[in-house]
């Protein structure tokens, strides 16, 4: 083949490859948080934050647990396995109803975490909670354009 010459076989195979290239769709993202104590994790995520356990897996008694918890569209994986994730991770959650959620948490008077709501520079209210293992959940509610004007 000479440069610049049209090769219909090469062109049609390229077109077929492009047509068959399916673009991936991300259906859901599930952060993985490292935990060190299953009892403390349950106390924090289930009793305090109000998540529910969707499933959990332990190979045998005494081995690490891997579990999924969820609440209101948020799905988290919690793992005692040392190689699954780093302690001290952060997840950013875009939410609605932050003040009601804050009140729910405040009413529980959980002794180890009393989060507040703060105004943040990106025109939002944010509440950060830190689990017993140093992982952070940042609940962020963007303000409507009228609320942004009033807050300024």
C-alpha cells in the first residue's frame, strides 16, 4: 500500500470495530471503607447513621467481614480485609434534606460524633461525619439559586 491510498478492506474493518465498540455505562459507584471492628462499624453505620445491612460475607468464624450497607440511595462497602482500601478515606455525597438528616442524628445524641452543618464556598451546606476508623462522609446539599442569593 502506498501512503494516502484508500484501502476499502482496512476502512470497513475500522468502521466495524467502531460500530461494535460499546460505550460503558456506570450504573452505580460504591466506595469501600476500611473498618477495624465490626461491632463499632454496626454501631456507627446502622444505629447512628441509619443505614441498613444489605448483605455481609465472612469466610469462616474469626475471619474478616465484608459487607454492604445502604440508605436513601447511598451504598457503601465496609471491609475488615487489610488490602481492600485505606483507612481515612472520604466520600462526597450530594443530598437533599440535609437539615432533617442533621436533626435526626442530633436527636440520637451519639456520644462520639456530633456533626454540625456549615456553609461552604461552593454555594452549599455541608455536614461531615467521621467514622470510628477515620473515614469521612461529607453530606453536601447545594443551595437553590434563590437561597444562594439570600445566603450571600
